């Protein structure tokens, strides 16, 4: 036999396969998001800062709690890899796996970006998405995934045998190192699995392999977030461009991305509760 798939099926194979799926975290079980409040707040926004992230590079930015930020396509179809941290504590960072489990493989308006254990709270809420129309295409692909981890130089060395320094992992590491004034080798331990902004991805139906296809993003499109805590962010303008052919490349067209920081009128958020760190006492049964 060549693989486990050559094993003969037992007599009750179809019965075993026929068990119904159970959604692990059903819709409606999470604390509700006050989208009406956030919609009203965003009507009063004033832009207070912007940062350009050059093509095949990374950049950092800070967003105060209660502010909005946007990632904007400005020159051409371009994917971005996003990392988020608690601005006061790098150990609390975006948890893509739990975000995927609580919401879906791809995120959109009303979904939240959750932080790592033991903190587990919303770091940001998605409030607007100009690609919200895309949905799921005929290949089963969607945009803004929390599946892929980020392109990195270690996998590139493993697969190609050479060194490439403009992978998203390296871009994010350099951006964080510069922001925090720490060695890049220290910074990369804080870099984590990303939100793939504007990236169009899915799983093949036959082999269930992760695939990418050309992003539908166009200049002027943006993904907007509300900061639930004080945030430090880093964004890489992926060397794969629109990721329609390859990644970790110096040959595909790549473009910069724009990050905008927006401040709403404070009274629109008066009385709104912001998330505290998870209340579990961390005793773990002891």
C-alpha cells in the first residue's frame, strides 16, 4: 500500500462519513457587536494621520483605542499582511487561529480580530469593507483570509534553496524592529500569523490545498477597523503583488499600501464599554 488512503474501507464507512457537521462556535454565541454605535461614530471621523507602506516593504503604525484605521489600495492591486499587538504589551497579539474558529476562514464587517491567550479579547472590529460584495466565488475563494501564515524566508530556503529578504515575515520583522528600536532577530519572535488583507484564497475541492488567486482589489478599495484597545500595527505590502501568480518574488508587479488613522467625535462613543482582558483566573484546575 502506498498511503493511508489505500486502506480498505470498513463495512460501516458510509455511516461514519454520514455524521452531520456541528459548527463549533455557532453564530449568536459571541457577545454582540454594537455596530449601530460604530456606524454612527464613523460618520463623524476626521483623518489624523496616514502612513505609506512601500511595495515589498513593511511599515508600522499606532492606533489609539476608540479610533478607526483603514488599509487602502492606492496604485494597483496589492495584498497586505497585517500584524497587531497591544501597544503597551507585545505579548498580547492577534490570534488568527482563534479568529478563524470564532468567525470563519475569511472575515468581514462585524467580525473581530481576537488576541492571544490568556488575554482573548477583541483587538479590533471590522466596520467597513469595499470588497464586501465579493462573497464566495465559483472556486470557493473569498477575500481577507485568516488561513495563510505569511510568506517567510525559512520556507523559501526550504523550497528554493536561496535567501529572499522581502518576504512578509522579514518585512514585518524589520518594521517592528525599527518601531521598537530592538534587534530584528528579537523582533521576529513577536511576528505572528497574519490577516491577509485583500488576498483572495480558498481550498481546492479535490485535495483541500490552500490556494491563492488574483485579488479583486482596486485603487480606492479599503478595509476599515475600529480599535478596541490601543494598537501597534505592522503591515507588509506582499512581494506577491495581487498574489495571482506567485509570492516572494521580485518580478511580479507590486504597489504601496496606505494606512489611514481616523478619529471620531468622542461623544459618539460616550458610555461605550471597551473589552477587558479575559477574566479566566489561569488556575487551570490547580
